[in-house]
C-alpha cells in the first residue's frame, strides 16, 4: 500500500508513474493498493519521498470504513479529522489490483546467503549412513513433487517441499547447501524463475526449521518418506474442579458463528449426497461470516475465514464467489484439487499425527485471525479407514482441538453412505464425535429446493430446518423468494435502514433523500452503525432507501413533529403511517384541502366552515399517506428511484 499525504508527494508519485488500482480517500491524501509481488517487502516512512509511506509485509494500515478524530496534540501536529472511504469507481469491485511499480520498492530483496551448519558440540549425534539415506530419500521425494506439480500449483509445491527440507536441516539430517541446490534445480525444471523460487525456498525453509524432523524408528526403512510425526504431549497438570465451583461459576453464553447453525469452540459436520451442494453451502457460510452479513435469516459473527477445497479448482470457486456476492477480503480460500491433501497419518498404535499441511492451515488461521476453518472434504483429507471408529474418533478429536486453538469452529464436509436413510459416511464416530451435525438434502417435490437440517445438536434443539432454493448460482432462503423478489441481504438491509431511521427520528435528526445534503440518510446511517452493515455500507443503505421509497414504506419531506432551532417545522424521511385511525384523520385533512381548493366553504376570519356532517380532525396533525406509492407525488422520489434503477441496470 502506498500512502500519499501531500501535493508534493502526489507530484512525485505521478512523475514516477502510477497505474490504475483500487484507491482509498483519506483525510489528508489517499492510499493506493497493489498486488503483492511474492517476495518480502519492507515498510518505509518518508524514504521514497517526503510524505510518502509504504506498507508491505508485517505492516498495517487504517482501512476504509474508519473515521479518524485527532486528539488536540495530533491536531497540533497537522492531523486532520475525516473518513477513510473507497474512491468511487476505484474499489476492488471496479478495478483489479495493479502490479506494484518497481520504484515503490526502496530496497530490492536479496537472496539470503547459505548458512553454514556447524553442529554444536555434544548437542546432536553424528550423521550415520542410515540418517543420510533417509534424508536423501525424503529430499528426492520432495523434489519430485515439485517437478510433477501441475501448472498453477508449482509454487505451492515448492513451498511445501522447502518446508519439509527445512525440517530435515533443523533436525541435523541434511545440510542447507545441498537442500537449497536440489530445490532450486527442481524449481527450474518445473519452470519457475530463479528469483521467484529463491524467495519461496527461503521462506519455506525458515518456517520448516521451527519444527525439526526427528529420525524415525529403526524398523522404518531408510527409503521410506513418512510424514512428520508428533506425539501429543500430556498436560502438565489436570485442572480438577468441583461441582460447587461449576455451579457458582459465572455463566458464559455459548457463542455462535452462525446463529443456531455453527457453534464456536467445536468441530461441526456437514453431510449430504454427492452433488447436493454442500461445497456451495459451505462457501456461502464462509462469505457470510467473513462479511458479517446474515445468512438465510440467521445472524452471524463477523470474523476471518479459511476454506480448503479438495474437489473444486480455483476457477469453479471464482464462479461461485461471484454468484454469492463478490468481495470478501477476509475469506481466504485455497484449492488442493489434484494435490496431496491428507492432514496426517496413523501410526501402528492407531494414534493420529498431524503433518505439514495441517500446520500450514493452522498457522494461516493464526496469522489471519480466522475463526472458521472449512475442510472439504473427509474423503480427501482423512488418511484412515472410514469405517474404523477409533480412527474416525481420533481424527475428529484433532479437528475439535483445532477449533479450540483458533477459538472458533471447524466445519468438515462429508458424503453419506449408500444405505437407505444414511446421514453420514462410514463409522458412527463421525457423527458421535462431532458436537454439531448438519445434513443437506434435496426436497422431494422440487429439485431446485434443498433442506438444511440439524441432525445432531449438543448445544441446541435438533430438527430445525432451513429451506433453500437454488437461484443464479447460489442458495437463498425459500421464504425470501416471496418477499417482493428481494434477496436476504436486501431484506436485512431494509430492516437496518428502518431501525436506523427510528433511532435517528427518536433523536430528532431529520434525514434527506438528496445525496448532496449534509443529512443524506445513507451517509449518516453508515457512519452511525458501521459494524452492522456489510460491504459498501453507504451504497447498501442507498439501495435500501430506494426500495423502501418505491414501495411506499417510507416517505420524503414529511413533517416530523418537532421544530428546528429556527422554530420552523422539521421535515424529512418518515415511515408511512398505516394505522387505520390515523388514516381516517388523513382523509379528513384531504377533505379540508379539497374544500380550500374549491373555495366552497364560507370563510370567516381564520375559521373554515365545513358541512355539519363532517368532523374536522384536531390540529396539528402530521399528514399520513397510504403505502401505495405514486412516483408523481414527489419529483425527488421519482428521481431517486430512477437513479437507483439506472445504476442497477448499468451494473
């Protein structure tokens, strides 16, 4: 990210060359975002030029949606109050991230010099021929995986191989010079450039060195390449507590990432027939949590998400994401389609040991703060016998442990057995060891309908179901199809708009539908409750306002029942009044208007004489308008609806 904070900085950057890329307006300047080139990037402040900062690896930046209010000391230093907002037409939805200009990198990355490995005295055993044979076989296998990697996965394969080699080097079974040379040769044979390969090897070996690989048992052939095995350490002490302590402990409400569907702290199972749509359902769950948007009528806890897909390539995931709803920067996906995807191995005693891939997923979750990990699916990621209860239980125990590690949830996808009425695959331990089991099936009467039900729920009622309908590449709640053709997100946005309108009206804040007005409703609502509105908050509220105006739910330029500071009547957006008693009063007011227009009543002073059989409504009365909307009634409303319709048509 390039931060430009002055006219001189802008002029300097323009002279160097700036490609079109997503851009954020800041109180003092702008932020320009670029695609990461793949090697380490340093953070700088003022080194490129005065008032130009650069943020790369390990850096952070204030994101769009934030609002900065300086302290008096900061204001004295020149800090300015203001919002951080995407520049219109330059959001990630409008432009792809441009390649980082070369002039933005103050110091070109240098490949690290090989570190000579000198074993500390009496700290490690001397290498033996068996050790050397094992390490050579392991390195050869890793290099072969690089050469055999299909296009698009070669850098991933190189990183995994470098990680494994780093473990061997740290375990004193292989020297670094040999490891780097063999990895670089394999990378060149796979078609990777020297610069790209060098950075990946350095990064992978550094990560692997943190988990040294130990020599396998004597009965393991020297040529066998086994996954890294770790024996789970026993707890240092058991945390005993009494029933009295448990009863007197402060109650902690269970947290749900998706209300009543995905509980935090445990692994959940999602099963169904092949092709029923489990992967799509999981991807929609990932998007909803990553954006904080409600899903099929269920509230979500906003948090980063990881999703590992073994049966779909990236192109398919891209198509689904566009159908689901577009941008979700904190939803991190990876396709292992065609790649090794086992998460560990079972030893002779039947204990499950995680491997490097498991570590990569766990470490990525820690680095991103992910609170949901989706694993699609059991068949591709489980290394044991599906019908072995002990192995299935051990695997699910590791998944529950992973959920606790990230203080979140793990959602494991699986198929069902061929037996009639089966809701899971293989051993019963799959369901028994998951504390929450969701089951997805087709509706018998409508092939486009799906039923998502809770087959097992240790933390809530079972039997609840969500009826879904496939529509334009994604699932929507069937109940929402009947709500004026609006999507669930649109319905939720409409509710948020009305809730915000009620709060602002209660605080005597008048709102306008004019985008240029200082009290433009979507702008004030987006600033008022930023955490409750997903995506582009101002745009979402603008769309909601247009829908609510079009169907007559809200009205512009209405008397609001209080006076402004200049003692004039406050006017602005108001909910349409549908109360029958008030509507009757409104009819009376309309009668009086008609009498005035026709000049039929006799005028005496300020009084209006009306027929005796008509009772004028008490004054003052705020006019109520029936919900049936007539665009001709208000030019402003008509213009607003037309503008939003044009934007939707253009999109």
